[in-house]
C-alpha cells in the first residue's frame, strides 16, 4: 500500500471513531455531575473531591481533657412530688405552685404523662475536686425522643435569683462527657424577675443570657462540667474550683420551652396563659407552659435561716389532731400534705 493510501485509510478511521464517540450518552449542561462535599471556591484547605465519591461526615473536634470526675460519695437527698400515680387521670396530685416557681408539669399540653421528665429526687455529693448532682427520674430513658434537657441551677448568694445554670442536652451516654453540657450565667440579676418568690409576668427580661461553657470546645477550661447516664437518670459533675462551696442548688427537667433566657418561666408567662396540671386549680389544664419539672433548692455550705426564697421546707410537720377513734384528717398548709399512714402532715419535698 502506498503512503498516500495509508494516510487516507487512517483519516477515515479517525473520522469514523469520532462520529461513534459523539453518539454516546454523557453529561450535559442541563444535568451536571453532583459532587458531595466538594470544596468551595477559595477554600485552599479543602481536599479536591472526586466525582461520584461521597465523603464521610465531618466529626466534631476532639476535646482534650486534663481532669475527669470520679465517683460520688454519700449524698444529701431531696425528694420531689411524682405524678406517675395520677398520670392516668391526666393530672398532677399537687406540688405545682406558680407563686413560688415550683413546677410539677411532666405532661404535654394534652395532659399526656412523660415519665422521663418526672423527677423523683436529686442527690448532691462531693469529693475534693467535684460536686456531683444526680437527678433520679420516674422513667428509664433520658434519651426520650421528645428531647429532654436536664439542668442544675446555682444561687451563689442564696437570694432566690439563679446565678448559673448547668444544662445538658441529649444525647446522653453512660460515660462522663462534656460535649452535651453548656453553662449559662445571669450577669444582670434578672432570672427571678423583679422579685425572687412571686410571678412578675409578663416581664421582658433575658434570664440566663450568657454562655460561659460550650461542651469544652474552645473553652478556657474544657473540664468544667460533665454529664452521664445512671441507672436511675442522669448525673452532673462540675468543678469545686469554679462553683465554690456555698450556694443554694435546685434541679429541673425541660422538654417544653427549653429556653435558658426565659427562666424563671413564672416571670415571663402569666399563670392564666401557662395553665395548671392540678385539676382543682383555676387554670387547669396546661396551657403554654408544659413538659417541665423542677425541685426546690437546698442549701450547701451554710445554715439557712428558713427565709431564703425557693428553699426546700425544713419545718417540722404540724401535730395531728387526735380523736378517741384515731386521727382526724386535717388540711395542711402550703407544701405539706395529709399522710394517713403516719397521721400527720408531711412536707412535699423531704430533705435527708
């Protein structure tokens, strides 16, 4: 074959393959190839993505810890009202008092009971470096799908206005972890509204407005506060070097508003709007304030005089009136109930 014939044959073959290739399907301007997690323009730190390759989700940065909590010692225990016994009747038995910022509302707006929100008691203990606060629940699943926040409030000068809120959000694990925890501060002294003991609603205030700890990510002290699951609920640990040793302490569970800036809720929402979980109360059933439970505050590091706002009751119960046939039931004053078994008024919250 001559050189000219070879050249003509090669040219024909190239044209034939080019025509065939153009007829094959391929990406068009109307159907671009999508590359997940591709680098943004100007992002010099991103690795080049490969078409069709799906990247793994970015994991949060690791928190490097220096100090971790140990195990709590002998606790002081504070009991709360529980609503499990009256849940089928869609009501709380008692224990909800709007005037003194006490909630017993482990119910939805439809008065459906949520045991994982219902606080049975809390325990406070300490070692050389840590305070421990365990919140025991009537339920068994703090990771309930409704999303329950648990918290510890600290009132350092025991005036009824909370100073710090140690707040944890799900998901909770059985290992000590800082990542679910935030700590908020009230820097302008308005968590209690205008007064520490009564509702001042509707009041425009900002509650716990300043976050001072965010799970250890970028925090000056990544070891400040921790949370973990226990067999009965959740447990917090926070540093003594931060909290000190003199304060009043209370706990809460919140799956409703979940807004630290609105605490105390009694000073932001009027009682008529909030509703009540107690059937014989004027504003039953619940309105805008639901799925929240809290417990009175107990004193640590000082002897209370009994007049501290939101302090757990310590008064001895009134003596029962007796008749020849036994005990005569009587009406007990606020935060006490008649206990027929002991024939006496017993406090709603019992501190041991």
